[in-house]
């Protein structure tokens, strides 16, 4: 039986084992998938031993996506751009390869599941951490007309914008700067919350004037009830307000397809997860 796992710390809350077991069942794949918590000093040794013992593939979550990027002998272009890896596998030569499926998971959920356009749209991204790094490449490839990254530590936003600048018009701002452009009438078609605020029941400092008439607000976090960001977006009249459950399932499906060569039906899995909440 092929063995797979997700590595992180903490990771006991992960829905990945359930998601991948459902993928395997519907596609008639014989495999196991478990969640494994690791300390940072254990990460590299575990990964190398896992593949040496015949492991099929690994997912990597917080806080080790950077470690996985550094460990991989080669990475996909999207992982290179993100400088973060969430999926590991072996190539035909037996070398460890890294990919990042977060961005394609987001884009698939937006475009296919929710009929939200990205090309030609004005995009506002809150946060500049690992979660945002993982989705930036995909948003750039989708040719948004302009992307604004806002972060409390504006230097992190500036660094990320600089790295991506050659591929799309990207600007970095502080929240106070964002308020200034809101007061001057700027609006956004897609607002993505990539901060961890929802984990703490908090809402980023946003002016509702930033919401364009046809705006979609998307929280990378998800929960059984609406996150504070999704609540705010609904209250302020966003056309679509979505949490990140769909992204979670779609990025898992991309990893599953990389490993097993077959793409599962994600709609069935998302519906089941919503029922479990």
C-alpha cells in the first residue's frame, strides 16, 4: 500500500487525511494518508527516511513550507516563485521534488466553483506571509489588472511586491495608506484575506468603501460558521463572500493528481465536509 502524509506543527486538526481518503475511495486508489506532527529539527530527517522507505508523497503545512522548499532537489516554477512547497514527491531519478498547489487551489475554487473572474480585475490582498506567497504566483499568471498587497509590516509587503513586480503591476501598502486610497475612491473587484486574523476571531482594519459593486471577498481561512471577514463582507454588500474550504479541497486534489495521476471529484468532498461542520 502506498503511504502518504501531511507534516506540520500543529497538524492534528488537519482535514487532509479525511479529504485524501475520500479521494482514494472514489478513484479506487489503494493508499494510506496520515497527519504527522514534527519538530523543526526532525523535518529533514523524516522526509528523507520517508521516501527512502518507499513513501509515495507528502503534503507540508505550517510552519514547514519553507523547509520543504529548501530540501527539495528541484521545484516547479510556481513553487520557485512562492519560495514555498506544500507537496513533495520523487521524480523518475528518485530525487525529491517540490510543488506548491495552494495557488491553483484558490484559482480553481474562484473560477470554476464560484464563477469569479480574476483576469483584468483589481485585486487587494491582506497579509504578506506564507499563505499569501503561495497564492501570488497563480494570481499573477491569471493576469489581474493590478494587485495591491497590504501588511502591518509594510516592508514584508514591499519585498513580496518587488519579487513579483516583473510579472504584473503590484504595489505594497500599509493599512493607513490603504485608507487614504479608499478615501480617494479606489475600489477592488477581489479582496483576499491572507492574514491569520480569522483564527483569532478578529477582522482586519478595512473600509467598506474598498468593495466594488461586483466584488468577491475571499478568506483563505475556513470554519464551521462564517469567519469575521466573511461576516463583514456579507454585511457590507459584497456580491460573493467565501471562506477557504474550497481552496483546501482543490489544492489537495492537485496534489492527489500529481501523486496518483487521476483527478477526483472535489464537489462531493466539499459537500461532505460542509455537512461535517
